[in-house]
C-alpha cells in the first residue's frame, strides 16, 4: 500500500469491529478514498485494530487481533450504522474531528479527502444500473430507524388539517404556538430563524436526534432570505432561507450550512396573502404531509434526500418550519439574455448547478436530466410494490382490472345528458380563455403554431368532442394496482439535484415532498413534463416511457408494457390542456394584467421571467399549445374509447 500516514496520537487508540457480522466482516480498501482498490479479504467482526489516522468516518488501522488485512482503510460508520467502536477510552465516533468545512462542502469530498457515505452508495447504484442488476430495497432493522421514530408514531401526533377563513388566518398566522411533533415553539419566518438563537436550535436538533446529546449549536452565524420573485426565485410553495450555524464540537456528520422552508407571510403583500390562503388552507393539507414525509420516510427512499434536522407545524396557526441540510449546488455558467453561454466543468459527485422552475433553457442537456428523473420516479414507485413505504402509506392495495370493475357493480351507471353537456361547456370556457390569451393578449410569446387561429379552433373542437371522457380516463388509469405506486407530485428539474459519477452517468437526489402519495404513474408524469418543450417531448416521449418501465421492473415492480404506458400518458393530455388554460385568469393575468403584455416581447423578458406564476403557468400553456397539434389526441382518445376504454365509459343517456 506504500507508506502509511503517520499517527497523530501520542498513545495508541484501539477500535473494535462491530459491523459486517452477516457478511463475514467489513470491507477494507487500500487508500483513504472510497474509490481506491478493495482488499481481497474482509476485516473480521470482533477484530481489534490500532488507529493510525482518522479522517472523518475513514480509519487507517493496524491489525492487533482477529483476521483480515494487516493494514488498510475502513469506514467506521455507513448510513448512520456503526461498523467500528472505540475501546480503551477511545473518543466517541460522533465527536471525531471534522475537516475544515463540513458535510455540506461543495467539493467532491471533505477537504481532508474523506468522502461522505452517499458517494459510495451512488457508485453501487449506478454500477447496478450499468450492469442491469436488480436493485431491491434492503431489509429494515432497528439500526436503520431514525431516533425520532423510535417508540413513537409521528403521524398520530398531527391533528387533522384545519381550513382557516381569511380573517382567522390573518390573526392566527402571527402567533407562535407549539408544534405538534416536538411540543416546542418554533420560528416561522426569517427574522425568527435568527432571533430564536442557538439554544433553540440545540434543543430542537436534540429532540429530533439530529445532534448528539454531547454537542450543541453555539452560534447562528447568518440567516439569508431567498428571493421570492425574479430570475432566481426560490419556488412558490413557501418562503425559504439559508442558515449558517456553528457547533461546539465540529462533526463531519453535521452540516453547518442549512436550509429552511416556512409559510408565506400573510401580511407581506397581496400576492403572499393569496399564496398563503391557497397553500395553507383552501388547497387542502399540503404542508403537513410534506413534513411527515421527511420525518417518516427519509431513510426509506431509493435515492438521496436532504438530511432532515428539524420540522414542525401547528394546525391552529397553519405555521410550520422545515430545516434540512443545504444542497451545495455547483456554479452555473454565465447567463446572457437568459441563455447559458458558458459551460462549467464539474467534478464527479459535485452537485450540478441549480435550475429554476420552467427554466429548461438553462439545462446543458435536458434529455439527460429528464431521463434521470424518470428513472428515479420508477425507482420510487417500484419500491412501493416491495412494501417499502407501508409503515407510512399503509399496505398497498393489490387488485386487477376485473376486480376493480366488479367492485363498482360491473358496469358504469348512466348519467344525465345535461351533466355531459356541462362538462363540455365548462372545459370550453377555460379553453376559450387560453385561446384568447394566445390570440389577443400575448401572441408574441407563443410559437407560430401555438397562435395559429385554425389550429386553435381545431383544439377547441377536439376538446369539446373528448373531454367528457376525462373522468373515465382517470378510472382506466387507476383500474389496476400494477399501474399505481408511490409518486412525487411534482418532480421537475428544480425539485431534484444531480451529479455524475466517474463514468459520467447522472444520478440524482430529490426534495420538496408536498403531495407524496400513491397515484397512477402517468398522472404525475404531467407535473414532471409540464415545463418540457414541445421539441423535447416530440423526440423523447417514447424513450421516457421505455426507461420508466425498464427501471420500474429492475427495482422490483411488475413488468409493464411501455406502449400501454405511452397510451395512458397521452390520454392525460385533454385534461391537462384544460387545466393549463385554467390558470390564465386565476394566476397569469392577476400577476401581469392585460395592459402590461404589450411591453413583453419574449418569454425571456423580465416581466415574464421574474413573476413566478407568469413564468410557470405561462410556459406550461405555451408548450402545450405548441405540442397539441403534433399528436392527433382526438383520434387517440376516440380509438381508446372504441377499444380498451369502452367498458369504462360513462353513458350520458338519462
């Protein structure tokens, strides 16, 4: 192995190997890096070794007792599970000295060369992807359970969602009441994230088991609010901030750079008032399940998610806070006129630059990103079929199409003709609003096809002819449990973070867990692809369906026909089109009134980009109007209705 690093200890420090009992010992590598060659033999469980050097979670040793390589490098902890413990008064693992920096350093590793455990996990995952090896969920045991979940059911602590009226929300949202998970008062705005002080962070992190009991937060160095509008707006579901902290004992497993999410301030502006009412009240329970997903599922997912430090919510006020590690996004290349004009090289495992929502033009390789996202959606759903999330979502129902059909009585109940007509009229009203926007208010931001009067007239006619099937299509897509699984509600590029391995293959982590639940896959595809350009969809929609089916099966789901998945995806388009038009009056024109559109020439103008819903809702509609004429969606739906969908159709005959 070459010369061993000199020991920094005055007296020998001994360790006992406690891991690897089911594998014949633990892995030994020739060097510090996890990518260094693996030794032929394992270090036996129960062996005693002398510490030569400790670098984060990596230990260079000399064998004192037991079997295995006489010297080498081992990991003393992997994904929170101890593989080696100090003896003869050795210091506890949690107090091992950190490198200059912390676990969130933006480089490939800590500055002393030790790698975080997630990198080795990503290597194994991507090696299996390249080889086509099955990748099933590992067994769950007590050691893998986060401390906050031991002996308690967090779901039982959270009362039902409470819808507050505007007057109630205006009053209650200013109060600081204890959270239901921790029984602690908690900060719910940027000022309070600073003023609550290090004592609060210490107690909160101790309660969640994030911070060892012999450590504490000593200083809140900085709290930085993130922009809520503009080119680099940090999302629309809540307000966000960065937090920098210091600990009494530096620890490579603790992040000093944190991220916080909290609700819109009802009293800040008219826009924030609208967002708060929609997200915290009228839109249903969005915040509570997001927090519970972090609390209950962080250790269950088949990919990396930001480490949870603390979260809580109070139903009486609708206030909440979520504190996680801060993802160390890499540097983005220079942007000129909203276009990426500089390519920045990134090392393996360095997180790629952040991409804002509906800013796919900033992606160097959109296809690589979307195919990676579809792989992760498949992995998530497949592990649900393996029972991975049953502790949170409950046992997954299993049923066939025939069983589902018979459960409803074996035939569709006839409905009044007027109901079908009302569906068509309601959809027609929304479509006309979208068409009016494209033809008379903002034609300059649409493509030539997207503002073509004849094509838009045909769109209107097509929707009128097939939209009454929309609920039947939903029933068809949910008619067999094989096509249902746990899904992220809105897995776009801005809700994930990406890196490449040494082979250049892309891997990803995921955040923003609002709406995590079981659903027919294809319904969630629409949320993922709503920001994709028509050219991208035209070229890649078949490939995306293929990769989803392949990865879904490889991770333990049943075999699915990619062509059937493609049909189900395309059947979503009529309902998606109506929904895309729905937001013109509700959001787009509310944030950018009709009279201001004459000042906007392209989707890259500041008035378009810098207003959250104008950018998000507007881009969706622009892409949808361009893509619709590229497929004969009316024929697709009518062929389905005459074939496999026939038994699912509602007869509007009364």
